[in-house]
């Protein structure tokens, strides 16, 4: 949960990528990367920004391996996962 809102996570188009929603504007790419590194090697983590450079509240986390993405998905759905600054 972030700011008392549940974080929604699901698979993105990339086979080992997750789309993360309901991110706080204070969550950086680095924070996203380190938070999801607990589940396996992360290739890239991006908090998506709009045309003015403002965070959209959505992000993409790409893992090196699909089992790591699966583990993250299952752990986050089954437990509370907090990203704080």
C-alpha cells in the first residue's frame, strides 16, 4: 500500500516485466529498482512520466528472468508491499 491505496501490479507486454500502478509521485526509478531487486535481478525500473515530466503513478519493472517477475507478483499480491521515501 502507498498512501493507504493498494499497489496494483500485473504482467506487462515484456514477458518478465511488471506494470506497477498507484505509485506515489515521490517514488523514483532508483527506489523502484531497489524495492523490486528483492525478488531477483532487475534490468530496468521506470516510473513513467507525462509530457511535462510529472510522474503518472505508473511504472514498469523489467526482470532478467520471468521466475523473478512471478515471485514478485505472488509476493506482492499475498502481502503488503510498501515503497517509502
